[in-house]
C-alpha cells in the first residue's frame, strides 16, 4: 500500500510536458483575449468607438505582453503545481503572478511610449486573473462535480460520517476525503461546542450544534461513523464527548494527538480506532524527564522480568535515556527475544545484555551481579495471575518472595545504588496469595533498606491496561469470538493505568528514591469492570446484550470487589510530582520477620499445603477462605 502511494506521489510530481504545453497555449489565448476585452470594455463595449491609435498600440505591445506575462507565470510556478489538488497556495500564486504581469505591462508601455488608458490596466488584471483561475481550477471543479455525481450514484457504498470539531484537523480530514478516490466516506455534518459556529458551513458541510446534538444528528443524517477531530482536547473533555458518541452504536475513530497536527501528519490514514484508554477520563501521568535522565544516563541498569508487559516497557524507556549498559534478565526466552530484537533495531548503539535466568537461582543471580555490577535494579520478575496463584500458592511464595529476597541480597552484596521493586495495590489488605506475597516483598525491601547501603524502594500501582493476562485483551478476544463477555460481578471496580504510565512512575520513583519508601500513584477514580466491558462492545460496533451478551460468572478465588492503594496504618506524603505519593512504612520487628522468612522458605520448599497459615502470620491483614 505504501509503495503504491509513493508511486502515485512521484507521478504527481512529474507533470507531463504535454500538459505544460497545453497550459502555455491556453494562457497565451487568455492573455490575448484579456488584452482585447480590456480595451473593448474600456470603450463601452463598442468596437467602432475604439480609436485607431489604441488599436495600433494594442497590436504593438501584445507580443511583449505575452512574453512578460508568461515569464511571471514561470517565476510564480504556475506550471509546476498539481492543479487537481489546487488550494489557497496556488490561488495566491495566481494573484501574485497576474499582478506582477499587469504592473510590468504598464511600466513597459510607459517606457516604449505606447501608453494605454489607465482603466485598461485594471480591467486587464481582473480579466487575466479570472481567466487563469478558470483554466487552472476548472479541472478540480470538474472532479468535485464528478465526485458528487458518483456519490449519488453509489450512495449505498459510502459511509456517512459525523466529524466532532470544526478546527484545522477537521478541515484537513474533509479536504482529503473530498480529493481522494480511495476513501469511501461522506461527511454529512459537523459537531462543535463553539456557539458561534452553529448554523454555519465548513467546506459545504453544516455545523449542526454542540455535543448535545450528537445523538439527534446521528439519526437525522443516518451516520455510520464518527470521527473525533480535536487533537488538542484533554482527556476529560475527550471522555465526556466519547461517552455520548458510544451510545450511538456508530463506529468511532480519532486522531492520535496534537503533535501530529503540528507536524502536518493529520490525514485519513492517521485515524485510529478509539481505545478504551480514551474513556478513562484521566490525564496521563507526567514525570520530570530531566530527573529520570540524570538518574539513568551513564549507569548500568538491570531489569528482571524484562520480557513481561511492565518489564519490556521499562527496557524501552530506559534505553531512550542513554544508560551505559542495559541488562535484561528473564526466564521466558520467547518474550525476551522479542524485546531484544526491538531494542537492537531501535537503538543500534545500545550496550544491551540479555540473559536467561531465574531470580530463584541464588548462584545464578550472584554470578550476574558479580559480572555486570548494575548500579540500578528494577525488579519486575513475578508471578502475578491471581487465580493461578491461588491453586499454586507455594510457587507464588518461591518466585515472588524469595526471588525478590535473593535478587535484593545480590544487589546489596555487589553494591547496587538503587533497587526498585514493582509492587501492586493487591498487596493492601490482601485476599489472595499473590497480593500477600507482594506485601511480603515490600517488607523484604524495607528490611534490606535498614541493613544495606543500597536504597531499596517499592512502587505500588493498580491494574495495567493491555498487559498480559489483564481484562482488556480477554474482553477483546471474547468479542472477536462473538461473546459472551464474562464479568465476575456487576459492581466490581478497579483502578487502571496504561503500561507507559506505570513505567513512567517506576522511573520517577527511582529518581526520587532515598531508601525505604513505598511510592503510590494517585490513579483518579476507580472504573467499573462492567462499564469497561460495555464500552469495548460498543466501540467494536456491537450492541450490548443484543449482538454481544454480558455474562456474570461470580468472583474468582482470592478476588476482591475493590482494590486499595494504602493500608489504614499508612499515611501519605507529597512528592514533587502531584500524582506520586509516598506511603509511610509500617513498623515491624525485623528480627522476627527474618525468622518467619526462614520458616516460610522451608514450608514452600517442602511443598506443604498449609503455607497460607504462615503467610497470615507474617501479613496479619491477609484474609483468605479456608
């Protein structure tokens, strides 16, 4: 497709010589006609009233006038423009070319003493300008007329479109729809919240009103598709408008963002399907990139679990901040290979080391730390799937708790500067073994921070949209298969963030880290899982509980109705980033905790079935069904 487009573009740039010759001949005829009509109109449309003196002057100056005019047409590139896509730029070029030609003719006639009546020059300019516009824009006018004729002929084959926004982006989209024969869209109406626009027309399309008119206009104009064309809109406004649009059962598409508009990348090809992130209604987390750059630049950085959803995004963003060396450690070779190839392609000069290893292997981790001596460690390796860990609790403890403990000990032993643990809101008052294991990991970090020169911190956040095993990919798969979409409970709620947001927080936490902190993100309002399911069904072009059914299957083992970000004992302290807070560490007896860890390790190693009792002893806030 892209190759064909390049070929078409090159053909447009190489204007055939026969077209240029035809334009020159038509321009010459236009100059002759405009010159004669100017003198004819000057003497009140009477050929007999024209003095012989002026007829002689007309014949004398005509060859010079043709040469001068054609010269200025060349100067202003009137023979290099692609007139099928002529716009205001070409119109300005015509104005400048004809004006220069008329002024030059007047000066030349004075020089050679062949002066014509003063009004002649003005009339000549108007006629020449009109003739040039007619010659050059007639092709485009014929194309528009033909497109309108074809539109009526093939009306059933084109999608009726509503555009949200009457700004520059909408104008560009409409312009491309008008001129392209490859786009089967028919813009029927425009919505804009500015009252001054209402009742007016944009490129011949009515601006019918504000967002309150969306649903009425969909029915009135038989709209099939809605294009959100306000790239500068913030997430709150975007969510409010898209919430109305998704009730219409129309297909929704949107422009990527304001930067594409600035860069001139706005076109029909840039339109994308509306993502579920667009409906969360929260501004993206902003971080101080300068602080992160100073924290990472020139450092040896290790990411455990680097092939996972969070880990791979960590690697992408770290690579962009020019570390001295990036070390990826993961046990799963397939996903690790993918991120390795991606980074090698995007950052060919990156010093990248990729290692297959388990964080549960003490000797292997010690050897890695001894060899590469990382300055900063981001520990993302973990089992995270709640229902699976409920049936394999010993594995959750072995991998999450002791994988973290062994990696943290290696970081301490070999002098790492910072160790950042990726934690979860499920660690707060946990009802499942995965959350409880993560709470123990946080306690391990606090204990290690008290005993080490390394700064150990944890970062706690909610569910990540689009990560492996998360609800959104599951819903999309179920919708693609025709349903039903399964929701555990109609009232279950969760905090959500995007993968880049989660990683931005982790990197900012690494920059803030002084040791012992648990960083918490202000994630805004929680979202109902049922609402996410409904939104995804509508965004996919289906009707809820008609085309795609929603089925409630009950809470899974260890699953909460809602998640929390802080325990009651923890307070909040502000940071330089208003969306990032620090939870005050909960005090506990480190010596007792170390003994408990030793007993927990023995129980997990012996595959005992009552490991939850020991976990409950370490994490009193852990509640589970016996």
